[in-house]
C-alpha cells in the first residue's frame, strides 16, 4: 500500500514508518519537524505545517491508499496551560480529512486517546464508555471532537475509518517531557522525581505493542472498518510505581516527591482491550518492568544530554 502518515517524526510515527517499510509498504511522512532518529524516514517526509490547508491540498500526493493521522499536540497539561494547542489539533485533523475527501481516499485512521474516557467512578473502560460530559481538558476535547468529525466524514462522504485510542505510549524515539523519559533523564542526572498524584494509576503501553496493534488494524482494515479500538497493555500501574522502577533500575538514591494531581489529567485508567484481542488478535507482550528496562537502555545509547 501507499500510506501517508502525519506526525511521522514523532515517537509512534517513527517506529510505525520503520515497521511499514520493513513490510514493503510505500510510506510518505508528513511533519513540521525533521526526523532526528531515522535519516531514511526523514528523506521520505514532506515537511509542512498541517494548519496550512492550501499547501496540504496543493503539495501532498493524490494517489494514496491509506491516511494515518497521528500528528497532534499531545501533552495534556501543556494544553491546559495553552488551549490554543487543542484548537491546532482540531484544525489539522480537519485539513487532513479535507485532503482525504478531495482526493477520494477511502481509508483513514485516527489516533485518539484514553483521555476521552475522563474521570469517572470506573477504572477500566471499554470503547463504548467515552462521554462528552467527562472531558477533563482541552486536549480531551480535541480528541472527542476529532472522533466525531471522523465519524461525520464516514457518514457524509464514505471515508471508512479505524480509530485507535492510545494510553501512555513509551519506549524508543522519545526524549520528550512525557513521564517515563522525563523520569529517566532526571534520575540519570541525580534529580528528584515529582509524582503528581500518589494514587494516580494509568495503563502504560510499550511502543512495539502499540505499533503491532496499528499494523493489525491496517491488515484487517476491510474486516474491522468504522470501529474504535483500545490499543493499550490492559493493566494499570501507578506513577509512583513507575518512578520506583526507574529509580531502582538506574540505581539512584534520589527522592520521589508526591504532589497533588494536576488540573485536567485523568486520575485512574485501565483499558479494556478485549475487543482488540477478539477482532484484531492483538496481544501486548511487554510489561512495565521490561518496557522501562528497554527504554533506559535505548535512552542511554541514543540521547545525549
């Protein structure tokens, strides 16, 4: 297939491009940043700002089989501080959907988030339990609205879709301020780790498990089209436990400091992945201890700070 991937310089985008190229697909990346991890992928990437609709319509190739829209401003608290970044998420999705519609491309995939479940009395959520009233942040709003727009383009214009909801993806190609690479960096520098919420419990998903789920969606697209899947590990771990694992594996004597939860963040979430298991034969394999070990090794070999 000829596959266009937005956000191709990011963590998920880089690894997805690598794996699709290995499988013989033709990949075209879209990102406003250069890919600092993989020169081959950067050479296959068109560098542009997806907020510029006319450039998208004029400059992107027309003969695409599948569009995978990963590009987004993804740090929840950053969008609480600056909600215009949530507007950018919706605008870029709209522009990419319009590119898809105007070029008669009939296969579209959208990266959503476990944030759409919000905070509720439940911890474990299946795909039917996302509600507008549970929007906790502008980031959440951009993903809920994004999912609704993807559905609208299917019903109005016949663009078939698959939506995947990610949860705390971590691993290689990530030196950002997301919690796991941030904790690794701080622990290696001997700096204390700050945990926002002693009981905060989330479903951490290793990058290769996420990518395997996306590839299964591509391979089974015609069977599972117009559906939504949780692509997560399916078990929860507290942020405190994550901090303790990192501290122990780096063999550091730093302190772990507990603070209150921050505005806009989901406090407890575990994904019900039974639908993905049944319909996709999705089988996440990397538990949190193994995943953090892999992440630390990658960080030590690739990140110079």
